[in-house]
C-alpha cells in the first residue's frame, strides 16, 4: 500500500436497527457517545462497554426520526443483540429489529487516521457509491495490515472485555 495513495475500504458488516421514539435515548444510555446531541443522518462512531467499562464493541451509528441504525465494526453481533434485549423495557419505547448486513465504504490512506474520514453505508447491491472507480480497492491482506497500523481493535484480540477504550486509542469515542 503506497503511503500517498488513496484506497477504498469496502467491507460488509453486521447491523442492527432500533425503532421507536426512545431509540436515541436508549442508545445514549448504552453507548459512550452523547447520542442525544448527535445530528440526524450523520454517521458517528461509538463504543459499547461492559459494566466495568471494558470494550465490548466498536459501533457506527446513524440516527433518523425514530430509528437508529448500527453497524458493528468490531464485536459480536449476538452479544450486542442479547445485551440490548436484556435491558430494553417497555418504558424505553424502542424495539430491536432484525440483524442484517450493511456494506460500508470509506476512503483511506496511510497518511491520516481512519477516524478523520467519513464512511458511507450502502444497503443494497444496486446502490452505488459515487466515485468508487477513483480509488483502488485494498486487498484483504493490505486491509488487515492497515487496520493493525491504524489501531482498529480486533474481536479476537482487543475486544475481550479486558481492555478499555482508552487503552485502545478510542478515547475520542467516549463522552463523559
């Protein structure tokens, strides 16, 4: 991977949908971001932590009118689903919808952090990310190396409920 070249990180991730007027407030209590203040339609990153403050998942979230969509960048989808299910009460006014997959694309390079560029979600194969042909798609091996260099936590290594977001360089995803 050339240092100055721009590449396209194009990968499919598991996703969840929360529906109901309480979706935003529920996520505000379950993640490390001030979800109440976030703008609609903007994709932002957050963490899901254990009760001890250790990292369980790295998420991307998009809010709409009574809907919150989540992509699980790193973490176990079933653990998240079960964890959310176990704490949703009728008073939360939110329902956890199906588990799907979502294609995610992001322009990346070796010169800047992955946190600095916006990602785009593509929900259907017939939808097309504009400008996709302008970038070289990164190989799986190059992507793996790039993720390690960028400090993106891996489910089988760093997301083990023993490390916290600060130890993994994800402190900027935590709002106290």
